C-alpha cells in the first residue's frame, strides 16, 4: 500500500457501492485491482465470494499469480478469477437443466459457427432465396445482434442485402445449433442473461453468491456483458469496474464505449476515481498521446496522463517516399538500435491492417532481422488440429453435426459428396437431424453399397472408442490410437507439398495430443474428462502462447497490440485511408459494424501509448494505385500535436559497409533462405 499514489489508494480503500476506476494507459491498474482484492480479503470478505472478470485468460492467470504473495496460495485459489466466457461456461454447467441444455453440450468456435452459416447459406442459394454472399459477414451480423441482446424475431427489416439475408439465417442458425446441443461464444454471455432476466430465483441466487464483483477492461464490454454485470450485482451494489474509454477499440466485436462513459447512469451512486499518473512512457510520448485524444469529437471522460519517468527523446516524424522506403527505414533503424544494445524483443512495428506487414516482413528478412507476427493463426485454428479435435468432439457428443460432417470422409473413406447430399436431403425431408438419418443410411435411396459399408464401419469405430473412453482409458493414448487407426499421418504426408510440410503438420497433432496428456496429469481428478479438455482448448486458444518467443522484433496490428508495451514503437502508415481506415471514411454495406473516426483516433492513441522510450510515427508520401503513383494525405491524427515534442526525422546517408558487416548480412540472408526452403 505504501507504493500506491493517492488516487490508487482511494480506489483500493473504497468501501461498499459502485466504483468506476478510470485508469489511463500505464497507470498501474493491475496493481490497483490486485491490491483492492487483497484489501477486501484482509477486511474479512471470503475469497470465494469475490468474482473478478477480465477479457483474456492470460490476464486472469496473471492476476491469480499476483494474488498469491498478497493473500496466500490457498486463498488465491478460492477466488473466482475468469473471463466473461469462462464464467458463462461455469454458469451454464450449473444451470444446464434450467436452460434445457444437455450435460455434455459442446462449444462452437468461430470456425464451427462459420461452417454452420455456410451450410444454411448454401441451402438458401439453392432455393433461390439468396445469391452468393460472404458467410463471415453474415456471421458477424448474427454475433452483433446477439451481443446487443437482439433475438432472431426482433431483427428489424433492412434494405441491405446482408442484413436481409442475415435476418433469415439467424433463426435457422440458432435452431440447428440447439439441435446439436451446442452453444457458440456469444451464448456464453447471452444464455446466462436470458435466464437471469426470466427467473427471479436464479437472479437472487447468483447476485447474492458474491459480495464483490470486479470487471477489468470495462471499456471493451458489450451490451449483453453490461446487462450480465447489472443482473449480477448484489443489494449493496458492490460493482467495481476498471477501464479507459480512450482505449475502447473493439466495436467490431460488439464493444460499446457508452458502457463506461455512462456507468454512473447504469449504477446509481457511483464513485469515480481517475488514475492519471503514467509509469510506462516518457513525457514526450504522453504529450503527443494527450494532444491526439483530446481532439475526439465524441463524449469521453476528461483525463490527462502525467509522466513519472521524465521527458525522454522527442517523437520522430518519418516521411518516406513510399511504403517500400518506409519499410526500409524501419528495418535499418531496428538494426542500428540493436547494435546499440536494444533487445529486438523490445521493439515493435504496429499497423492498422495486417496487409501492411508484408513489406515490413520482406525488408526484415532482407536485413536478416528475426521477427514474429503477434496475433497470427491460432494453433487450434489449423486444419489438421481441427480435424482431430472434431473426432474427439463427436466421441462425446454424437449430435455435433458440424464436427461429424467434417470427419465423415476424412481421411477419405469412400463417402462422397453425392452420398452426403442424399442423406442431407433425406434429413430435411423427414425434418430429422443429419446424425440420426446417417445411422439409417441404408434406408436412403441412391446411396451406393460401398458408401454404406464405409458409413457402417465409421460409426462402429466411433462406438468402439466411446466404450473405451467410458472404461477409463488414458485420453491421450486413446487419441493416439484413433488418429493412427484412421490414417491421419499418412493422409497429411500424401497431401503435403513436401516431406517437411507433412512432418510439420503431423508435429502439430503430436503437440495437441501432448497437451491432452499434460491436461490429464495436471487437471483436478473430477475435471479429467475429454469434454473439459475441449472446453479449455476452445476458450483458451493456443498452448504455444506460453512459450518464450526469444529475441525477435514484434509485428502486430494495432488491435492486437492492446495490453502490450515496448521500449521502441514504429507506428507505420499514418495516412488518410489507412489510419483512419478507408472503411471509416467510405463504409461498405458488407461491414457488420462501421467504425467511426473517434474509434480510429482511439486506435491511434493505443498505438502511441505502447511506447516506453521512443516512438516513430511514419508515413509514405505516395503509393502505386493500379500502376500509377498516387499522393497520400497525412493522417488527420498527426494534426495538432505539440511541436516541441516532435522531431522531423530522416536517416543519415548510408555509409560503405566493411567486409565483416557484408559477411554478417550474407550469412543472415543464407540462413533465412535455407529456412524458407525447408518450410
């Protein structure tokens, strides 16, 4: 407590009633949250009666680790520390009967939901009710409606085709998902809210279960998450939320910045504490950030960050000839900074669109600079991993139609597309689930005998593995035998462009089964079930996230960079049409959520405040559009910045390299070339 400033102490020592902690970037909010929880426990609140919600599993785990030295390992283990989705899953497990869900329901990830939407769209196209539309845009609309607590029957009519077709897909999507005993990510918040709204008994039980509710990153909450918090508050209104409206950048995920701006209207008697002392960035960086965000046109909580670490270097404005020159400047600066002793892992290149990373990657490879892309393809989004996961999901839920369709003819076993179409058509004719009709495929007209034999062998194999699973056999051993029996490795090696690629993809499956093996050894005995493992896979994501990346420059989109910090940040593409993005200036009807300029400004602010020591704001003067040089206007976010904290910057003329420097570049190039060939 002695290490806290006055504002932090007020937040920690607040008693009963709602509390809004406005925590500016780098203001020590995690310390405040953990100290507040510790203060509550020391004051007599039982740890199991404290629910603290964050937005990522990593943040929840880090909070748990920080609590151990404050209140002890035993007490820390009793706290409810989770994400909204993890809490929602625990809620559904306890209330599955009230929600008419089976005990073994499955969770659809985005890929599963997308596959279901794609199937429904295909049927609509065949019936002439829709032309070819982007399934992802339709799914985004459904997610937006659910996040806003809009039921299928409440979706308004629209002149936009995507809205109109989405309105037709939505009820069918929900009905099929329910028939498969599945829920999607949105349901993990929507279903608890629906039950709490409809059942006074459930609302009283859950609201009185916790003495204190704390929510981190509250600016990222959606309408349904706000309603969940409102319904969960107890009679004393002990809701403490922490966030920064200036860092609200996830409208495309359903986040509503108004939740934090109007918090005191939703929770009467709110106390507000502002944390404005910044312990991360130098003064020059913060003055640029303050000036940029102060020009927001919309409503915001006024606050000004104050630097606790001194002035530091002025922010460098880099004007380059074109995007290629911009990439070269960034790569050469990184080389120089690393020679001066700056670790590569403490440098990051941030951009608005992932497409901007291509030129940076090429230039870093040319200069022999190791890097990693932050927020790339998740481990469990890889095809070969999802295929094996689908087998495991069908073992525990035979009604999981999405997973069943995925593995029915994978690896190929002679069950062709025509056979699946005939069974699907028969299922629709009988108005019965696809898995049920598959069990009676012999009754479906036109299915060849060889396909019937393959279907029978496939279903018999699944039943055999279900029996073995119920007998208590090791799950990891079961998974290894299953993938060996169906011939996954042989299929990967046959389909791969080269032996190395097949080996790499098989290695991903071995990695997954290895994680299942660790789960069996480390999970509590009552949770050592395949369903629990698959839930963890779906909610947590990538086990490789725990691995140390080594000394590599980080390339990241601005959205993915939130929560990170680096000594040196290069914010590239500061031009109109890129930042702010062209979709903001000329929105397309296929966008489910149109980002406004204020949110783009907040995105710029987030990028600026990732820098601890030095910040580069880079922009190209022109680029080629359809083969013609096109002038690019500087981003409006560069206007009105304090000149005394800015420094126009150009790299000094290049010097002639000596022999050792040329040799080092040559070796780096050859190493990278060999790596690419191996890939």
